[in-house]
């Protein structure tokens, strides 16, 4: 610990002995550094935010989705920093004042491309920023130049073709028109060929459907009709069974119990209707109706009413007769349809068997016509959809451009941080002076303390002789100290003056 303390004392003594050298180097470094900092031009930045809305609510109905909007906006943002647009900005601002050759223009465009930034904060919100640090312009002109550049970018943004797909839509529509004309001619030729074939072989006319498809359709329809016939026969048999079990008339009585008998007749009619609907005896409604009939019959027995000959028509029986007639007519219609489809199927099979070559020709003609018709219909639908989309894209209200935050002249530079740079130069200058004084001291074979001399030589040091100064020497020494501290303080004063000047110049830009 003592050796470290002695080394520190020795180092400080060595630097103090060469203080004028340290101060001179500090002044030299600080003046040179401050001059370099003063020559660095200020950089000013102007900002603006714009909001762009593409298309209208109808755009979603014609296939213009969020991906198409984002792609269009990205394309416009990329083209804003193209060489042609940047050259337009250079020529329209003071950046082009000293541009006299193509090489200078390319250099100015490259610098401007690095100084312009277009960032999408959200899907349709863009932040445009431009920085300028032209060394041949004063600070106020640089600040105004930054605003002028942003204004130019906004103007280009506003005038840019936000509906960039307009030309591609027109080209695609023209191509589809050509294809439709070709397909239409081929389809017309195929239709004439089919008409001529039908005129020669009317028995093989299939209405635009191939024989194979006709056979498959007829067989499928025949199977469906057979299933419907089976279901109709089962339903008719069920109705006949219910009709056989239902009496045509209801028994009546001579005396008493007229209301109970009417209720019993109604309950029996309801039960017959439930069974006519196909409900089984285990159905809750059927069980309830049967219980009601049993209860009404018990009431008639308790009243002591005796039934007499005669009766009244049973409404359930009449309902079942009407239902059976309806089921019979449905079954007859299905059987007639089955016979007609079976006849068509047999005729098609016979025609295919008796004339295989003609049948194959008919199938080929029908297939060619179907393929051409499908292609023509698809192209026609695509062209109409594309025309509708182009109409929406080209509409006047398709794109809306709004400047949310217009650019303003910046009041202070964003770079460099001159105050920090001035302080850094001061620190480097002082450090350089101290380092130089220390290095010179280390190069000379002198010792600042007796302890260090004893440690370096390995010999005991008996003592040291103190320095004795006369009064004139003391006064001269004090005068030199005042000069030294004054020069050191002047270095700090110059630094503070430079800081004040920097803030004054910053405030005078506006």
C-alpha cells in the first residue's frame, strides 16, 4: 500500500514538474478538436405523417383484399425512392444547385436515398422523414431544405399511381377478349358440328350429353325411382291394413250417454288419424288416445246405456279412404315414370349396341362441345370480374390521401451533439497533456521520492536535501503559478464560451 502511495506521489510530482508541457499539449489538442467540431455541419430532420386509404367498401366484393392493398402500398413506397423520383427531388430543391454533371447527380441521389426514410407505422399510416446536412448552406437554409424535401416526397406520394395495377388490368382484359374470340369461334364450329350430327342421326340426339353420361344418369334415376316405388307400396299397404281394421260406421245407442258417445267417437277418429300417419301402438300419442277410449267406454258402461241398432259414418274411415287414393295415385305416377325412364335407357343401350362407331362419334362431339363451353364460360366470367375490379380500382374515390402531420421547419438540429463533442475534446485534450507529461517523466532517469530511489537501486537512502529558494525565486515561482492557473482557467472559459455560442446558434435557426 505504501509503495502504491509513493508511486502516485512520484507520478503527480513528475507531471507537476512538466505542467507547462501538459498545458500546452492540452491547448493544442483542444483548439484542433474544437475547430474540427465547428466544421461539422448540423443535420436537420423534417417529419410528416400521411394516411392512405385504398379503394372503397365495394372493393371487397370484387376480390380486392387486404393483401392486395398492402402489396399496392408497398409498391408505391418502394417506387418513391426510385432513381427517377430522387432525381426529381434533387432538381426541385437546393440540392441540385451545384450539380453540373451526371456523376454529381448520381452522388447526390445516393446520398439522398440514405437520407429519406418512409416507414409504415400501421397498414395505411406512413411516416416520412428527411435529413439534410449540406455543408455549403447555412443552418437556416438546411432546416428549410429538409422541409422542402419532405414536401416533394409528399407531392410525389400524392401524384403517384396508387392504382398501379390499372395498366395490367387493361392488358389482361385485352388478352381475355382475344381468347374469348378464339374460344367463341371454336365453340360455334363445335355447335354446328353437333347440329349436323343430330340432323343425320336424330335417334342419337342426347341434348348435349354424352351417351355414357346419359346411361349413367338414366340408371341412377331408375334406381331412385325404384326406391320411391318401394316406399310408396309400403305406405299404401300400411293404409290398406289400417283401412281394413277401421269400421265404416260407428255404433250408436238409443238412450242416455249422448255426450259420452260423441266423445268416444271423436277419440276413435283421432286414434285412426294417428295410425294413418304411420304411428305405432307404442307411440305416446297413440297410447294416450287408447287410454282415453278405454276411459270413455268405462263411462258408458257405468251410465248403463245400452247400445241399439244403427250407427253413424266413421270419419276415420273416410280419411283413410282419401289417404289411400292419394297413395295409389302417387304409386301410379312413379310406375309411369319408371316405365318412361326404362324405355329411354333401353333405347340408348340399343343405339349404342347397334351403332358403336356412330355412338362413339356422338360421344366425342358432345365431349368436345362440353369442354369448349366450360372454357368459354370460365373465360367470360373471369373477364367480367376483371372488368368490374378495374372499374373499382379506376374510380375517382378509390384512393384517399390525407396528410395528418404536415412537415415543418425544424428548429434545432438532430446531430451532431456538439456540446457533448466539445466536452469530449476537452477531456481528450486534458488527458493528452497529462499523458505527455507523464511519458516525458518516465523517459528521464529522475526519482520523485527517496522511497522509490531506494526501491529501484536496492541501496539504503540515508536522507534527502530539501530545496531552498530565495525570496526573489519564490516571487518568480508564484508569478509563474498564477500564469499557469490563468492559462488553465482560460481553457475552461473558452470551453464554456463555445457551449454558449452553440446554444445561441441553435436558437437562432427558427
